[in-house]
């Protein structure tokens, strides 16, 4: 059995990387190329976070309470 990351651990990892990258940007120690790459990485991470949140929201919305049937 493979250990799949839980949805919350995946979110936590993405948030942690986004925060770390933002700290590097705010430090002012990056040259312009590094800063541009960091901005692109932040945008990519934010996009991944949004997608993951959307997946989780849809999963919760489709969960039906036990004993409940879906009406047509």
C-alpha cells in the first residue's frame, strides 16, 4: 500500500512553500532574475492551491449523507 498524501497535508505543503517563497521575495536579497522566478513560482503555487481547494470543495459537495438518496 502506497502512502498517498492527505488532501490537507498537500494543502499544507503548498502553503508552506508559498509562504517560504514570499519571505524570500520580501527579503530583498534576490536579484531581478531570481525575483522574477520567485514571483512565477508564487503564481504557480497559488494556482495549485486554488485547484486543490476546488477539488476538495467539489468532493464535499458530492458527499451525500448516509441514508439519503439523490433526487432526480
